[in-house]
C-alpha cells in the first residue's frame, strides 16, 4: 500500500476506462470519476488510482471496556483501545456519532499504526477496536493496525454496520478476531432506505455468513426504533435468521433508541418494548439475548440458557459479578456457556479519553 501526498493507496479496487475506478470495499461498490470521492467521502480517485484520505488520521481514541462495543461473550472484562477516523458509508439520521461520521472534511490527528499499538499497550488494553464510525471506510488503516496488533499479542475487533463486501471480510479475517454487527430497525429494507440511505440490506447478511465462514466471533446488535418501521415481527425474523444461519449461541443485543442528530421527533424506546423484543429473540431459539442502553436492567446479565441461573451480572458496560464454574460452565447444571476468554478479575475498569 503506497503512501503519497494524495493519501494511502487503497486496497480492493479496480481501474476502469476513462480514469474511473470501482471501489470493492463496501457493498455500494462506487464507481468514482477522476478527482471525486465515493459515497463515504474519504476514498478519492486521483488520476485513475484510488486513495484513502483518512489513513492514520484519528478523530477519536479511547481505552474502553469491551462491553461498550458491545461484546459480552468475547474476552469479557478486557479493555480495548478504540479508534476511529471521520467518514461513513451510511447516512443514518439518528446517528449518535454524527459529528465525526458525517464530516464533509477529513479531520483528525496523525497516529501511525505503530503508535496505535504502543498506546494500546501503554494503556493496559488487551485489544484494539475499530469503532465509533464505520471501520470499513478506513479499512487500510485498520488492516495495518490489526496486523501489527496481532504481532504484539493484542486481539482486534470491528464495530461495523456490516455493509462490506465478502472480499473485504476475507482480506481482514486473518487479523480480525471479533465483530459487532449493528443492525437498525430489525433489518427492514424500507427502514434502511428511509433512515440510512442504504439501497439493499442483503450484503449485511452476506458479510455475516462470510464472517462465520472465517471463524470471526460475532455478536449482533439491533437498534430498536419505535414508530419508525421497526416492529417486533422484524425482530422475530432477524432472530430466526441468526439462529438458522449463524447459530443459536450468537448473542443478540437489543438497543434502546435515543433521539439524536436529525431524528428528534421520535421518543426513546419504551422499556417494555425492549423486554418484549428480548423475549421474542429467545423464543426464536437464541440462547443469549440482551437489552442495551438501559443500565441496571436485568436484560444486561448473562443467564444459563438451560436452567436460568444468573451467571454474569452487569451494570452498563461493567461486570459486577462472575459465577461461571471454571469460567466455562453453569455452576448449577454444568451447561457449557458460549463465552471466549475472560479478563475480569473483580475490578471495574474505566474508559480513558486520549483525544
């Protein structure tokens, strides 16, 4: 990957006639004329070559508990060094991070991949997470950071809308340990068109299958937006698809919507709606379903899917108690629990803001 004054030469694109290029990174597969950027605003055609404008340009960096991603079944209790650049390939009008995802100009501080790994180690993190905005659009940067992080014994996670090509999943898979894939509106195609400017949701399902095929740990979130096309029936269909195509042990996090950005005329999701959605997900065969953005609610906890025993209690992003036998089994019925690793040692970590 060549670095020039134009930025970092991109991966996963093809040159077309007339100095146009076709980006094959996200599912939009933008055809980009010379001098223009793709839908994401951060990948530019310069004289028939595609460049990433955000390579090494970090707009946000924090040391976070992994539960914030959320990842509840992958190395629970660990800390991850979380980074983002500007840009996104969605236009969600409810985005919580719109001030960095929807920037018209590239902003950020220079942070080479070597420094990302160094800061992760210095801050006591066990992994690096590519998050806050969409990691697909800063793929080259995430790829190099992940490669170096793995060499240093750190794991890597994406928090992604899942709208990437299968080629992108295959390319990053040797270095990507886990992914949180964020659905909105139960995966309703009309919801995505209206509220996120996404023409087709099928690529998200395709990338999830590719992640599974490449042994990437998967957890799924769904933002439950009331009165906006999201329905309990859609959640039922999504849960059924997850169980049938990815497996019953895939955790599903049902997140409470809060009005933000330009979608401010819809109220926050009622607690009762989240509780019903969780019941539906479990009834459709998922063994682990959670409610999110409701600190202190019992739906944040992990229960034994066989006997119902409380195994891990949480408050928000923090683990409060751990009752797994040998860190793998229910102490009551000895059911094997689908959790990879453990870092929690009875201490509550705190996020640290870098910039």
